[in-house]
């Protein structure tokens, strides 16, 4: 009997690839260069964080991944295909919660993009209830956004995004407007959701502590215009380790990389604890 030839499966490439991305936009004083020559890969299941000071172009870069603007130079690819505009494979969660139409109930808010995308009403309602349950808001399905706290609105936005089953979840400082305790709770719940579901996330923040807690990989961007300072692993950290000596050492090291006087060098992958 002939033995069939062994099938060699090539290694899977990154889900998202940014190559030498430079982004510019028109400002009051002329053309502004937001990012310069930024490259990184995001793999399936990553919690990838863009970290840098205000004005370094991290939100601009996230919007380009979302398809809302095009790079001046370089390329952005999702699943090997060029990003040419917005699509349901990328859903954005912002920090501004007026993204929830106030005249719609919580359940209707989660259902809305599903219905707009052609999902049948019964399936949209089932998916909305499923994800509201996942974020602990099942009993608030009939409530309106103005009756919810900031943290609850954040959870609705996350449930709505995950109900769309995107390839990658884009989060632009989603917890920045929350008080410290609620922010910590949301970070913990996001981590728990990821452990249960394993979605892919691109997360923007200017908080070093949040980056270490939320991310398993972090890309450090220099002050304006944003250039890559370093890429590092942070999978060993979570909220429970936030007070540890190792966590504080990582925090201080990242601060030196971002704000130290040493000129930026060619970025190299490194482990925080190395």
C-alpha cells in the first residue's frame, strides 16, 4: 500500500503586519508627521499594546489599522491583505462612551451593528444576550445608556465589539476616562474575557502600568513623531503582580526607554525581566 506523502504545513504568518508605516495629516501649522517608519507584527491571540506619551501617534496608528486613514508611506496588512478602508473584521472601542446611541437600550446597542451587517434579528438578539452575559450585564439589557456608570458603558461597548466577532479588537484608551478603581476592575475583566475567549487585541495607552497589566507584548513609541523605541514581552505580569519588585523594575525600565536622554536605537525584541 502506498503511503501518502507527508503534508508540510507552512508556519502561519502574523494576523496584522505594519511595515515601515509613516502617517501624516494636515494640521493648523501645516503637515504633521504623526508616526515615522513604524513596523510590528500582531499574531492571533496577542494582547498587543501601543505605548507612548501623548502625541506620539499611537491613536493615529490605530485609526489607520481601522482603515479610517491611509499611511503616507509603508503598508498595513490584515490576514495578508492590504487594509484599504474600515471593515467588520476590525472593531474599535473608544474611551468616549457617547458611541452608544442614547435612545437605544443596552441590548439594542449591541444588536445594532449586527443588524446593520445583515445578521437576522433572532440571531442578533441571541448574540447580544450572550455577550452581555459575558460582561456581567445581562440584567441591564433593557436599560438605557444614561442610567449606566462609566464602567458599565465600557462593558457594553466591549460586548458590542465582541458580538461582531472581529478578527482583531482595536481599543483606543478605552478606560482612560474611568476612576482608578473602575479602571482596575475593567482591566481585570478584560483579562478574564481574553483568558476565556482568546481574542486578538490591539490596545492603545499612555499608562505604563496599564500596558504591563493588559498586554502580553508592548511596542514602545518615542515622543512625536512616533518611532519604535523597543518591543518587549510582558506576559508574566497581571494585576496580582502589579506591586512586585519585578513589576516596578519593568515600569522603571520602560520609563527610561521612553523618556531617557539616550538617542533611539534600532529596536530589538527583549524580555522585560531580562
